[in-house]
């Protein structure tokens, strides 16, 4: 278990659970993956996509410190970890996109849950409508034009 983390976020538990459940409606019959983007100054964004159902993007007010991070996790495991906590505030801890996310109560260290990241390509870790997604789309369009 790491003792220090590159990114730390404090999120209100009720708002986080509601956002997870709304994203789950979109991804539950597809890949069950929620993409979590944590950016200092911007907070927490949860997103998910399903080809035949569409996409969901949920902004959750949070205090984020450290390095921006984007990670994909199984929505059920994330939901289960947050739902069992009694505290009003959840602490989410990250060490990059390839490391486990740590879920803790803000008031106590008696509960720790590790949520494994889902191995996804960089293109799948961009949230819908983000600048990264727009740049990826524009680069794809340019390369298709060059091939003609």
C-alpha cells in the first residue's frame, strides 16, 4: 500500500454515488467502465460510453490536489466501495492511470478499498466532448485525408 499519492480528491459521498449510478445506466449493458478524470481547479468528472446507448458525463464538485489523472475502473466495484462508507466525504487517492485507485473515508482510516484500473487505450480514456477527444478526432480526419 503506497504511503503517498500523486493525486488526492475529497468528494461528497451522496453526490458521488448519484453520479456513479447515472453513468452506470449508460454503461451497464456494454463494458461497465466509468472513466474518472481528476483535475485540480476543475474537480471530478465521471464519464462513460456505450455505442448503441450514447454517453454520460457527470461533474462532481470536489477538492482535487496534485497531478491531473484519468483512470478507467469497473463502475460496480467503484459504486460498491463508495456506498459502504458511513462518512459524508470520500477520499479518492491516485498514483497515475496504471495504479489502483484507493477509496477511503475522510474521517477514518479503518476502511480502505483498492479498485483496479481497467486497461484501456489512451483514446478511450478521454472524456466525451473534451479537448483531447476533439484533437484525436481532428488528427484522425487529417490522416484519413492524407491516405486518399
